[in-house]
């Protein structure tokens, strides 16, 4: 695998017309992958559409179905699958949704699906392509279930920077700082983690980095592993939840974007990330806490005392959501009800916009800093009608996953 590029099969409609195709090629090329369109015959299209049972009108969508069937039947070889359709087309959304479910159920191929606009860039697609490439190249590493030696994981996120030191499968040190200057915040988090562990930096045998600043801090610390957050977070989640075998669903509502990942035996099957607006992110909850005059750590308990349905809340925009919040307070709504409504608003948007893109299988594991906001966890559980698992150290999920995987790079391993 290391001697050739990872081959990602593209199933799409509208990518050329919208001008997005060159961005897809660029994103794949930047992570050492190549995108190709599976070759099929006209007779294969007619047979596939009939077998699949979707009477679509678009010829491109029929072609997508036939290519998917060719991949599942093993007539075309690929290392991963990228499914993309224009966000304006309802028929395309149905096909995309069915194919991203069908392919993992009938093959071992990992799938990422994306609803693109004319403004979609290679940068937007980069993490998704990187994750597909990682799964193809490092499946054995991702199957790793225990950490060995002394390793460190650093997660340079948009809001906070986390560091974790692990020693022989035990977390012995943690550090957490707001992300201001990327390297400075990482240095502070690392110093705290090392101090708690009672270790010096030279004691660390391998380092893994993830998050938005992973490349910068990876170079700064001489990391052996620099990895996107989709694979790292899913690995860290199932590790902390003690569910590395079987199926699980991981939800990470971050400061800038959200991740929903369907995991099978510790390896992502289907995954999605993003969000229409910051109204579905931790940023909105931070703004809510500030408006209510409480610390973000107090928002969860406050929300648990309120009734969200008492406050109408715009769920799709941070600006209008904040306006709804201000209007509710001005009209006499209690802080408890407003806090509950804000938590429900974020959970609802993630549920409607992203959790429809993955198959929800229990246990559902919530991770990241927002998993500590119990009102948000409660709201998500109500929407999914299941009990949400929040493992210990859930806020350090990316750093834990990085430290775990980095142990695979210790000499002699």
C-alpha cells in the first residue's frame, strides 16, 4: 500500500457542473490519494438500478448506483469511497444517503459522503480525504487496542488545546489550555501534562498530534504521528468507552465543527463533519453561558433545571439563535429554560443535519469538551431515544487517541 497511491472511488453527481471536481482532485492529491470513477458498462447501469430499487430520473444518479454495485460486488477495486452530490438536489440526497449506508453494509470499504456547494474548496474536503487515506494505509494501526510505553498525544483544537501522557495503557497526565497562540498553548498544555505525570519531555518515547494545528505542533514537537481528527477521535472514543469491538457511534460537537462517526471494531465506517452554522457548535453554548452570566461549566446543570420547549429558538444560525435568546430573556423567560432551549437547539441541528449521514448504532458515545455539558447530552439522548455514554476523560478524546496510536511508532513495537 505504501508504494502506491490510495485509490478513492468517486460516486457523484454535479461535481463537474459546479466546478467542485478540481477541488476534489486537489484534496486527494494533497494526501497522497487518487480519485477515480469506476468503469462500468451500459448494461450494468440498467441491472444495478433495477436491483437497487430506486427509480431515479437523473442519468448521473443511475451511474452512481451502478458504480456502487460494482464496488460491492468486487468488480472494481478501491481503498475507499467518496460520495458527493449537490446540496440543492433532493433526489441526489436520497441516493447519496442510501449509498453511504449500502456500501459499508455489503463491503469493508470506508465511506465519506458530502453535500457540496459551488464554494466547496479542497481545504474543506482535506480532512475527509485524509481520513479515507489513513484508514486504507493504517488499518492495522487503527486496530490497536492498547497503549504501550510512554507516549504523548496533543490535540490542537479551535477552542482549546489538550495534552495527554499515557504510560502502559494508563493516562498519567493531562493538560488543557485555551487555544490562543497555537504553539504557546500547546507548550502550556504539554507542561501541565508532564508535571502531573512526574515526567520530563525526554521520557516521552513517541508523540501524536491532531486537530487544526496538528501540522504546526507536530513539526514543533517532532511528532511521529500527525493525524486528522476523524480517525483519532473515533479510536479514542471507543478506547475510553471500553467498546473497541463491535459497532458504536461517536458524536463530537466541537468549537467550530462537529463530527459524527460510525465505528466498527475501532475503525470508522462512515463519517461526516461540518455544520451549516456555528449555531450548532460549542461556540453557541459559550455565547449562551456568557449572556446568562454563568461559566460554561454551569450551563449544563442550569439546563437540566429548565424546560427547553418553553423558549422558541432558531436552530440554524448563531446570529438568529442569539437573537432568540435575547428576546426570550427580555420576555421574562427563566435562565434555566433558556439554557435548556440552547442545548436542545444545538442537539437538534446536529441531529437533523449530520446524524442523518451516519447509521446510528448503540452505544452512542459523546466526546469533546461539550460532552461535559449535561444539558446537551440529555437533549441528544432525548432526540436519539437512547442513553448517551460519556466516558471519563471524554474532553481529552483527540489527545488520548493520538497517544494510543503513537505507541505504534515506538522502536521495537
